[in-house]
């Protein structure tokens, strides 16, 4: 009896994988390629369907002996192909497979470890592709060494699924089943099939599509292959970035499967708009634009576009004040009353925070503050909503208004020099890119640019919320939704998805508060140079996964449509993550340090509920506020038995509401 030890490895989605999601996605891409070369007389979708059906018939007719040749005999009959056409298309399928195949890095480590232990390596595949083609791919990607063996199902008429192909391996080597271990991605075919004949089996499922990638793949035909390329790029990012903990895995996988598809879809749309409008330059606004710019830089060469890409430092604080000085008095007063700027009441603020929005220190207006009841001891404490309201009349004080205009003119001079330095004041066609949501920063910048005789042609936003003051402004365009025009997917997530999108677009530097003229160059002044809390949380890993996705993304226009609408696919993965996170996802992403509006205070995005919260909720008949902004994350990261109790409480509360409604209805009818 031979004493060798054999390590057997599955091939596809274990050792090798593809740049698209499901294997059948290749058939649509091949169909598009064939149609563009006039090699078929049907649509890419019809070809893909015919190719899938031909494979099913071939397996039904010849079983495990099914080969690529047998499949194409069936396909030729269905599509009325000549022998020459059949051979050419069959060859092109192999060429395309080769073009899309990529190695699985972790599998290389497993194979090298087996060799280091003196084991013989064999590859076993239930596959219709020619054995010589599969071996060629293993050689090309440095998996194959002299002495390795390859077992392909169609050559033997036996499969892994039945265990017979493994039995063939055992018989040929003259060894016992206990001397063979098999590693593969399919639980039924690889693991159960190997165990049928007594082999040790390892389930290696890293190459399988995860829940986000399956969603993306499901939109493959609807997006002309683009979402399948997203699924493939996400998988490759997961496989190529090693992690050392479950938290890191959750950060990487959500970054690759949710953030990257969402943001890349947006940036592809931005680049399409730039091409359509003939823009020569795109400015990505800090801080949200930092990751968007890096994505665009990685995409633009793939798409063979020539638009210049720039990062422009700015913020509401840094741009709004100088913009006031470029407006007439009436326009300036309207700007000062914007709910998205000074009067923003969405965050916890102190008096010092409130007036910092207009570059005023409380010491400069101490008498005016005292007149409305605020002493020096009140300046740094958090205000309640009523106290914030009490500050609004202060902004109408003539002395405060004059102080605002004085500071606005000072800041305008430095900012205009910065804009000139960044070529925003030249005559080239240019656009601004930002996440959203009202476009007020864009309005401020455009006012400054226009006042200097130049133009800012367009603002391109992920989403735009409604604002009666600018509903007719056609220079602002929303991608995911435009509430002003009642179009898009504004209801895909609670509160327009603002929280997750702003989290996804976090930058590694702080908020820009102003600019400083250093003589030869104007530089931004940050509230803090480095956004250390977010960096420490895991931003570098998230960015690495997003960039890896982008670099692996297939964008060949002969195979897919890079301009296809992927918003529905993006919405679905966003909902899957945000509304139904796993426990470990909620733990990892719930710890994100969320900034509260204009203030510099942060809280964890999702605070877990405890039993005291649950008991109190039943007593007051409403769920207690646990200070988190991601409810589903808070529930998911709570101790194991609490989420189900919270769900029961919500059903209980809903029942009470229905009973109350019925009672009130009956009472009204009687009266």
C-alpha cells in the first residue's frame, strides 16, 4: 500500500475565482461581446439564456460526461450555428474565462502549506471546461508544479458530488481514503461528496458570494453586467485583504459589499455627467469628497476619460461666511436664516459652538448675551432646545449683524485667493461633487465664484433634499434621489440614508474652519489636523477595501455597460446592512464615532440596549432613547435575548395603538 499523503483541492471558487459574481454571468458578457462582433443574431440576454439551457440539456443527455464541446453541440442546434461559428464562439468563451479568472490568495497559502508537509497536491473539479484549459490557468496563476495531477469530471464520467471522482483518485494512487484530505467551497459537492468515500474534508467557503454579493449578482442582467462586476470586485477585495479579527472582517466585508458598490455607482454617474456636459474639471469637496476623489482617480483611467480631478477644501463654516460678503443685504439675511447653517438645531451645542458658526466668540458680544439671560458661566455648557431658540433674536441685533459682515469681508479676501489658487475662477467648464443634502455649500461657493465673473457650471450630489428656495435650480443634480423633483430612491432608508452615507464618506482630517494666507500659498485651517478617533476606529481598513474593490472592478465597455443604473442594487445592499445588520456588524460599525452636527462631540453610532432599558420601555409604553442614531444597530448589538424582547415590545405597542384607534373611532361614531 502506498504511504503518500494527498491534499486535494477544488478549483473554481476555491483556488481560482472570477471578476464577476456567478459563473452564468459570463454568458451575458460573452453574448454582449458576440453581438458587438455580429457573431450572433440575438440579444446578449437571449444568448445567455440559450447557453444556460444548452448546459442543462447536455447534462441531462450525457450526465457526468458533459463537456464544453457537448454543450456547444446543444447550443449550435438552438441558435442555428454553423460548425465554424460553434467552434469560434466556444473558443471565445474560453478566452473570456481566462480573461476573467483571478487567483485566490488564501488558497495559495493552503497549497504551499500542504507541499511543505510533503503532501502530493491534486486538483479535482466537477467541470465542463477542457482539462488542458484548467491546467493552463493553474500554471498561469502559479498554483501548478511539476508532479501535480488534475481530475476533471467529464474526462472520467464521474463527479465529486457522487464521490466517484474521489474514488477514482484513491484507486489510481493505490491509497486509503484516510490518506486524502479535500478542500473545497461547496458543502454538498466537496464536503459531503468527499465524506461519502471516507476522505477528510475542509469546507473553504471564502470564495463563495456573501449576502451582499448575492444581492448585487441578482441585478446582473438588469444592470447589463455591472452589478455582477460589483459582486466579483467585492469578493476579490475580501479575498485579497487579510484580517485578524471578526471586527476587522465585518469592517472589510461591509466596505467591499455595501460601501464600495454604493459609492462607486455614484462616482460612475458623476463621471458620466462630466463627460455628457463636457466638463474639464471636477472638484470633490472635503470632507465627504475625499474617498469619492480617490475612487474617481482609480476609475478614470479604466474609462479612458480626460477630466481633471481636484480636491477642494471647504465646509459650511469655511464658505458660508465669505459668501455673505458677496451678497446684497437682503440675500445675506436670507442666508443667515438658513436652517442648515447657523440655526441648525440637529446637534448638541453650546453658546460658544453656536456663534463659532459665524466666527464670533462670546466674549465679543457678552453684553448682548447677558441681555437675553446668558452669563459667562453659560457659554460652554450644552443648551437645551428652548435655550437654542432664545439665541435666534441675537442674530438680528444690529451690532451682531455688523460684526458678522465685518468678519465675512475679512474671510472673503483670503478665500478668494484660495479659489484663484485652485483655478476655480478661470473660464473652464467645471463642476462640484458632494454627498448632499441641500447643496448649501455649493450655493455659497457659486455665489463667490459668480461675484468674481466666473462660473461654477454644476453641482453633482448623491442626494438632494427639498428646499422651496431653490426648487427651480437646475444647476444642482441628485443621483440617488432628488426630493425637489420627487424622483429617485429617497425612501430607501430612514431619513434619506444621511447617517450611513456620511459615515461611509468620513475623512482622515478634521473640519475646515477657515483659510490662512501664507504668502505664496493659501492653506486650510482645520478644527483638528487628523480625525484620530475615526482613524483609530478602523478607517484605513475600510478605505483599503473600497480601493481594492475599485481596482479589481471590471469596466471593459465591450463586456459590460459602465454607465448602467445600479441604484436599485445599491439600495438593496444598503437596506440589507442598515436595516438588518448581523450582531458582529452592529458591534463593529456601531462603535463608529459619530459627530453630532456642527459640534465636535462624538457618540457611538449604536448604543446597545440593556435590561433596564427594556423594563423602562414597557413601563412608559415607548422605547427609551439610548442616545444612538442607528436603531437597528443598537438592537442587533444588544445581549442575545434582548433583540427578540424588543421586537415583542414593538408588536405590543403597535397592538395598543390599533386598539386605541378603534376605540376612538367607535367613540366618535357614538357621539
